[in-house]
């Protein structure tokens, strides 16, 4: 299994466990407040659980089961990328520079990072927005750019938190089809409260209770 986790966040009453094969997408669903986003935050390294463990491709992300101090890998060392509910694009950077940021963080030159970023923008059908500022984008356009930026980090695990929530009904079907294509062969966890999204995007489903 590529992704294995078993975690407990006592302060939020959240427990979840799963084993996910390589290149498969887990749909994480359940009612509001059940802890779906909490699970993503733990896997991304943004929240420390009360106890539990997780591994990705055989590498430990955290293990807080046996040792008082435990093992906790920093977020930037996990090869995990979280795309939050809101796009959270850098407002002072163009669309192209937003996507290139991930590549620049990996050590590429500015030119190489821009070339790679344009490739990812083409991948999500957003290359025509490259020169725009984030405040000039619609909700659906911004989500496409945020997805390109997440993919540009080339993560081993992609986490998507309600990726279709900010999109209006007219653009939801197109973005759902795009996500289905992009997630093919990638290891990912998608949070959604919409059964249609889960059915369309997920290979396996984990339902959390309240």
C-alpha cells in the first residue's frame, strides 16, 4: 500500500484509518463537522494528532504510537501537497508566477520554473490566464490555477479539500471532468460532501461519522 494511516485527534473527536494503493483516489466523505478536513491537515503535517501513525510509499510521515516523543516529519519534507477549499493564490503574483512558485521552491531557475508552470497551466486548461492577477479570475478559473500549482509541486500524495465547493453549477461539471482526468494514476485523497463528486472521482470511499 502506498498510503497507510491510523490517526486520532481527541480534541476534535476524530478517528480515521485507511490503506490506499498506489495511483488510487480515496474519497473522504461524511456530514459537516465530522473531521474530513482535520484528516487532511494531519496528513499534510499542519496538525499533530493525539496518537496514530502514517506512512507514504514506505516512508514514515508520523508515528506517535510507541514513543513519548514520537516521529513527526515536517510538512515540507513529506512530498504531500494540500489544495485547500479556497484557492489561496498569492495576490501579488501573476497566475504564471503563482504556479512557478512551486518549481522555484524546488530549486529551478526562473526560466525553467516558468516553462514548467506553463505546462501545468496547459494541463488544466488555464494557460490563457497566465498573465492575469488572481483578483481577475472567476471561482472556477482560480480553482484551475490552484490545481496547477498543487500539481507543479509534483507531490507523491495530493490532498484536495472540497475542490468543487467554490465553483458555480455551470462550471462544476467541467472541473469535475478535469479532476477525474488529472487524478488518474495519482495517489490522492479528496474531501467532498457531494455524493456525485465522490462517485465520479474516488476509487475507494471512507465515510466519517459525527
